[in-house]
C-alpha cells in the first residue's frame, strides 16, 4: 500500500477502500453524506464503499449528480447536507461527483450564492478553512479531482466556471484501481484521454513549477503506454493501476496551471453539458500542441522534444499526429463535428474561452482569431 503526501494524503492501491473508516476518523468526519451519480450507484460501487463503514445505514446518499454539475444540483445537495446536519462528505465517482461535493462543501460553510466564490469573480479569497471536509474516491481514471484544488460548475446563467482554492482539496483521496475494472471501454478511453491531456497541457503551461513538470511527464508515460490496454482489456489490473496513477498525477501537476485546451473545453461544455469533458480535451489537444509549438518558452525548455521522448516518438513533430491517431484507435469521435458542434457555436465558445481562468497560463496567449482557428482545426 502506497501512502503519498503531495497536496493531500492519498491512499493508493488495490483494496485501498478498506481504509475508508480510518480515513473518516483521521479527518474528523463522523456523520458523512455520500455524493455520487445514478450510474455509479447502479453499478454497485456505492454499496462496496458503504460496506467499509461502521454504520453505513446512517449515511444519506445524494445520487443525482449530473454529468456536468450545475448550480441547481449544488442547491439540491446542499439542502440535503444542511437538513441532515452532516459534518463532511464522501464523494464517489468521477470528477462530476467530486466537483459537486466541493461546491457543496464551500456553500455549506460560507454565506452567499455560488457565483460569489468562482475564481474569475475574485471568489478564491472568499473560500476559507471552514470549508467542509471531503474524502474523494474516484471510480474513473481521468479528472484527478480527488487531488485537485479546483471544481468546475455550470452556473444558472450557463457559464462553466471554476472554484479554485487549496481549501477545497479533499482531505483524503482513496485511489483504488479495483473500482475501475468494470468501467465501459468508451468511458475508459475518454477519461484516460482527459488524464493524458492534463499531463501534456500542464507540462506546456507557462507557469513555473518544476516538480509538477516531472510528475506530469511520469503520468504521461504511464497513461500513454497503458490506455489502449485498459480500454481493450478492461480487467488488465496492471493497465488499470497505471491509468489511475496517470489520472492522479495529471491533477497533481495541474496545480501548475492548464491552457487553451481547457479554456475551449470549459466554454463548449458550458454551452452543451451533454458533451463529455475528456472527449472534448482529446479533440482539442492536437491543435493546441501545434499552436504552442512556436512559443519561445516551449522551445527553450525543449517541451515538445521531451513530450515526444516520453511518448516513445522519434520527432517532436510526431506528437500531435500521434494523439489524433490514438483517439481514432480508441474509438473516440473523429472531431468536434462528429459530436454535434457547428460553426454557429464558435462566437460564444470563443467568448467563454477568453474569459476562462485557464486562458492565462497557456504558453502562447491565444487571440479570438487564434481560438477560431483552433476550433476549425478540431472539427
């Protein structure tokens, strides 16, 4: 069993959920509410998690987390949390359940509407240590939200925005690859590409955080070599282990900042919440890599060369085409058009991307015209 302390405490290994009760006691949660979604609950994963607690019948379950969590769901879950007088949450699922739990944790401890706490409104300073504690248990290998200091939510006005604060990092992450063995192939591929995108994009980010870059490259090495095995042979335990590691490492690294891939994905996901975030990232990543290639900081740091080396490629120019080819082999859409995106949507997407918190840490700052070109190339 590996015990990792980096940003938060992580229990990582097959069978790690057996530590749930002791982790509740360590972080001081006596009356937890469990946050998940209907699919995770139907798959029996919630029952497996609850079985690790001394008093599972006392745990109330919120299982209506939408694929892209929105403000209305935050209000519903918050009402349950307050009515039950709970003192913390166990988030079980993908990034959606964990992000919803983080928003509830903030709103349960601070007065005011959700929009008061979003990063682009200066809300980071309003989030304090009073935030309710969370134990995060991922059931996918993609977002890495179990170690992330951010949460993405869609506001009532349709904007997809981020909460950003060290106070919303879960107090404990329990990463058990066993919980991902029955994840469907397409979801394995889409969430896996989310993790790979995190590793690539945070490595390219203009912010300085050299330890994060090392973590990103190791996560990319694991994800790139094991995503096809995990997708095509789902009960390959070694592949699932490395994919969960890649996911967690991607989020450990994106404390450094992300970039234009996520600016675009956030904006488009806010317009159409049915679009899967990891799949959008996979569509945008090749074009953004090509866009960033000419940036001086990329060249000085041999960023593309190092990405190519980590991926086992011969030349930096092969990185973007190799990612497109991997998307195809994994059975992901051929581009945004295959996902229902149309050129008429571009102006709103560009407006959202320019305002997104990830826009500023792309190594080459995109203009509105640049974002239009990136959208066209990703169609």
